[in-house]
């Protein structure tokens, strides 16, 4: 065999050598992501316990925001793109900075321990994507293969944190350009995700799951789900608009990052004292569990959205997807019974439906429902199809693009492809 200059040459040879290379590489990436994701999981668990044990930590939130702004400024990341940076790396093959990993890790932990309202997935996508990009450098890979390493890292870290390996792999491939998927990256992303999943399981970290009994599929039940899907699409649009407009308003009114973080943190503290409960801090897992048990109140989804928009709009770190789970589940829990649906089942539909509406990833959303709830595949598919179509081109990710129109069988062109807030 002709001597190859680098591993990119090996990847181009036939079909077996690329397969063998990606199996080995993806297992290595998944192993690293499993360990990192487990550490991140344990760190976030610690933040929840620390908040409960030391209630006074909340009053340090404005100072925590200033510290995060200072850290990002010191490392030259004032205009950090967040998850859009991962999208750009996967779409264009641009390597991510190694600094992203430790910065997002520390900033997210600081946000959570001081009582900010944010999720985890934005952090793990950046954490995994950054480390995957770093791991690609020693191999001397081309830009296209650099993308796959970034995608494998993001999929592995996502899988490690949520315990949903298939969802992680499909989501990473689906959310970049809606309507098209790079199937050549399917094997490495799945192997990385499953490897990370096995690592976290071996370390005793249980995957996210809720017991669910899905009702019988009938014409009447499908009509009820269809109606709920219409409402959930509106919630998804509201989520994207509030998140984007809050960010813009805070940046326009408070252009100084330090002042914006301090004021935003102070607003979250005041709002927490005003509502008289701390259930909206962190990931609000308690609200999610209550929704699945059918015990949500009508205002829970609105307040969780407001807390999250203020936290992330002010410059704190984390993610929007877990808050969207809470928003969708609490809304579904309340709206479902009015449509004749059982509250806990409607909460599950709400969680998955809003996730689909804000990410525009219907396939990953359906798989998410199957992996977390283990039942109701057809019902999840219907609600995701409805929320995907009716949510329009709204998205959490400004860099996300659309290949095909949602309402007609045509290819989008130019500015039509860009997502809106």
C-alpha cells in the first residue's frame, strides 16, 4: 500500500479503513467525554446541594456574574458565541479554542451554585465540541474530518450528561442544517455517544428517565394531541422570542458586560425574593418531577422562562434546553387536562414538543421521548411533527440554517434559510 502522509489519507482509502479509524477514534473521544461529562454531572449535583445548605450564596449572584464577565474578557472571549460556536465549527470545520472547555465548565458551575436559572446542554455542547476539536489536532485531519471530531465530542458529552446516546448523536447531526444530515458521521457520533454512556453508567450515574404509561392510540386521543401540539408550538415561539429579545434589551440598555451581569444577577435575586421560592434556580428539576406527577401550576412555565431569560441574557452560562424541558412540561401538565389528556402524559408531550419547537430537530425529539419515557413513540412523533411545522423558523441558535421550507416542498434560498429568534 502506498505510504500515506497523514491520517486524512487513511480515511480516504476504501471503506474499511475509514470505518476502523472512526471506531477507534470515536471510542477514544467517547471515553474522554464520558469522564469529563461525569465530572460535570457531579459538579452540578454539588451545586444543588450547596445552594440548599448555604442559602446566602444567592446574594453573591451579581458578583458571580462580574467574575464570569471578567474571565471571558481575560481569555479574549468577550463575544463568545456559545452553542453557535459549536454549530460554526461543525458546519465550517473551524477548530474551537481549547479555552472554551474550562471556561464554560467553571462559568456554568458558578452560575448554578449561586442560583442562576440555566440548563446544562449548552455547556456540554461547548465542552464536548471544544475537547473534540482539540483531540483532532494531533491527527492532522482535514477540515471535513475536523467537523466529525467536533461532532463526536459534542455527542459524547451530551450523552454522558443525559444518558440518551441515540438522541445525542442524532441531535448533533440534525441541528446544524435543518433538513439535511451528514450520514457519514453517524457511526462515529453513535459510537462516541454510546461509549460515553457506558462510562457514566459504569461510574454509577443513572440516565435521565421517567416512568410513563401512554394511553391507547385512538382517533379521539390523536385529535387531543394534535390540539396540544398547536399550543406547544406557540410556547416554543414564545420561548425563542423572549430569550432573544431579553438578550437584546439587556445589551442595548447595559452595553458594559460587567454592569449587565451585575444588574441581571441582582434582578434574579430580587425576583426570587418576590416570588418567595427558589424552585426556579438552577435546572429546576423539582418542577420537572412535579409536572410528571401532574402537580404544576399555570404560572410555573412563565416564571421559569422569565428567570432563564434574565440569567442567560445577563451573561451567565449554562443552556436553554433543560429550562425548555421545564417550560414545556409545566405548560403541558396544566393545558393537557383541559383537552382531556392525563396531566403527567401531557407534561411528557409538552417537554418533548417544546424541545422540538425551539431546536427544529423532530427526529432527535422523537427519539428523546422514546429514550427518556420508554413509551408513546407514536404520540411523541405526532406532537413533534406539529410543533416543528407550526413553530416556523424560530430557533435557539442564530447560526442554524434551514434547507427546506416547513410549509411547502421547496428548497429555501439565501436569507430564507436563516433562523430567527
